[in-house]
C-alpha cells in the first residue's frame, strides 16, 4: 500500500497520507486540498547478514566511496 508525502501550500505543513481509490488528500492542520506532492524515498530491508558487494572489486564499501585500489 503506497504512502504519499505532501506539503500544504497554505500552511506549509508536511505530512504523509495513505489514500484508497479516488480519495483526495487534505491537510490535517488547515484542512485545505491545496497540496504539493513531494518526492518520496523508499527503503528496503533484507534479512541477509552478508555484506552487499559493489560492482567493482567485490568489497562492500570501497568502490562506492572512491577508495577502490583495483580500479
């Protein structure tokens, strides 16, 4: 189920909303519908204990941080 992020154009309040079907979001502070949808980020959780390998040398933190000695 998506969670949308909004900023109210009237009062500046930032909030999240879960919308179903044709529901229209409303600011919980001032109840206006004049909202700007914000760019949402997402996160992913894995249950693996193994470190993520980068595309370069296979070490988990060197290539992405510019410290790879193999490039």
